[in-house]
C-alpha cells in the first residue's frame, strides 16, 4: 500500500520508475518492471523507514523515562547528610496550620523517605513518621495528604 502523504516515498518511486523507463528504453532486451513490483519495493522501503522511526521513538522514550530518575537520584545524593535539617524544615509548614503549605512538608517527607530507601534503612524514617502522625493526628488534611503520598500506612 502506497502512502500518498509520504513525500520521500513518492519521490523514490518516481526516481525508480524513471530509472526503469530509461533502462528499458536504452536496452531493448531489458525487462520492464511491473507496477506491482514497484509497489512491492515501495512497501519494503516504507516498512524499513517505519521500523527505523519506531526504533528512534523507542530510544527517545527510554531516554525520557530515564532522565527524571537520574535527576531524582542526583537530587537525593545532594541531600544526603542533611536529613536533620530536612526534618526541621518539615515541621515549619506543618506548624503554620495552613493546609496549602502541607504540600511543602509532603514533598520534603518524600525526599526523606527516598533517601532512607537509597541508604537501605527506612526504620528511623518510619519511627519519625509515627511520631509525626501522633503529634498531628487532629490535622486530617495533613494526614490525608500523607496517605495519598503513601507516606503513612492505613
């Protein structure tokens, strides 16, 4: 099947047809190509081009998926050793009792959680989260956001 909207394919087919006509006219014993043969070649060229384009899309998609993970890992490496400071920063927006600032705390807590996982020791993080939960159990909006972020169990 010939794609009319593929200008490169159309140009290639024209070039091949002209070349074929030239060869046939210049050599009386040359075999003429049938239209079906040209269509088959066009189909093969199109298949090859589509396969190359698919591979390129896959490569770009893999890079797009890999980049955020690499950036996240770099961010966590920069935060290593600053856990105490991050915990103090968590308490500031929570202490304001302004629900719109709770997202800042959740973001910091996600960093702390990911740092703990990166270091292979989530126990201290869980204990501090338990204490935070206990201290702020009346702040339902905060607790809901922590659960949505999967930072609290239950």
